[in-house]
C-alpha cells in the first residue's frame, strides 16, 4: 500500500510517470496528448496490476481521470479513490 506522501504513479504504455509531472509539465502534457489520441489506457499503479484510467481534455489541457465506478478499485490512500 502506498504511503500518503508518495507520488501517484501512472503507467502509460511501457513507461511510468508521476502524475504531477504529467499534469504540470509540457513534456507530461505531450505524453497525455499522445495517450488521448492513442488506444492505450493509462493505469494508476496504486493497486496490483494497476487500475485503468482515461485521459480527458479541457481546451488545450489534458488530464487523467478515473474510470466511472472504479473508485473502489484504487488503494484507499490513492488520490483517485475519491
């Protein structure tokens, strides 16, 4: 189980990223844009095997969101549980 102070990690393809870097950097936004256009779903690594998420877009900003109804699949301390 991750500790609350650990960064949320997201797998996209064969690479693992910290959520903050995806959301807050140009390089991270480029990774999310590519995932948005592609067919691979990002996976939150808070639980064994990961939990599928999706990439959304508001204007020119890309973001990660949990799949509807998947909150209970995330670890209890994961920010995506809520």
